[in-house]
C-alpha cells in the first residue's frame, strides 16, 4: 500500500519531547509509541530526531513515520526563524534513520546556509522519500504545491510573524482554501484538543489530522484539568 493511502483519513500522532522533559528519555518514547500503536491502533507517528525515528521504525517497520529535526531548545524568536528540518544535512539524518516522509518548514522565509526550499525538496526526492511542507499561509501552500511537494500541513499557522495574530484554534479555513484550490494531500496540524475539532478538520477536507499535545504532552493535559481545581 502506498504511504499516502496508509494515512488517508487517519489520525497521526505527533510524539515529541524536549530534552529537558522527562518524556524525552529514549525508553519513555518507545513505551509511549508502543501504547499508541499496540493498544491505540495508531499507524502513523510524527517523530523528531534520528534516535526516535530509528527506534520506532526498527520496532514497527509498517508504522508510517513523518520525521523532522528541531533544536534542543526552541529560541524565543522562533516566529522569525526556520527551525523545523532547516538544512539538507537534517534531511539526510532523518532519511538515514528510516523516515517515510520528511517534513520541513515550508514557509517563504530565508533558510540557514543559503539553502533553498527547492534544494531540500530535490534532495528528498533523490532519496525516494515523500516531502511534506509545514506551512502557515495559503501562499506558502500554493508555492509548495507548485514546487512538487507531496503533502502540505497547517503546522505553522499561528507560529510565524505573519500569522501570530491568528486565533488559538485549528486553522480550518486554511485547510478549506487549500482543498478548494490546490490538488495536494493536505494535513491539518496544530491546536487540536477535542474530538469534535478533529472531526471538523476531516469535514473541512483534511486528508489526515495530526494531534500532538492533546495526546502526548502529559504536563499540558494535566494543566488543563487542574484549571478546574477548587481552592480549599
């Protein structure tokens, strides 16, 4: 079965942790992935870094893995920067680790080392992997589609200077506009916390939906529930 067919109409879980978080431990990520795949019937994960990609693909070769790299610490000025899989060298590490899909910042911002979006796309294609553009706007999605990306995702909507005033909700309108005007596999990712939001994403035309924090960030999940605590 083709990769896109395997994730069509599916929930993809983003399983990531920062180095200063307890979940970052190698065995914790593996245990969490086992829970998702063996008990939760999840068949696709978005993973950060070669270590976790390699581990999960060795244990679950049939699990579709979207791979990225990102800094150990997200800089304060992250809205100005390209930091998701910014270089060809990052693509190389992800591919060698076994990722099926390479996801990268697909915005129109300048990339490090004077590499271009076209450079990274060409490298990914030369290595027979699918390329996914994380975008924030329709123009970025259109550019990615015209360049030949296989997938666009709304991952960066609200996380760039151009979109920083967007509501803190999933960008359903961006998905609608992409699907109405472009012929490309489209993923809604970002800010989904409720089951009805995931359903709405599919209703708006999303081919797949990525959910991260609502499933895999226990500290944020606990914080949401603690907001209803009563003081004694």
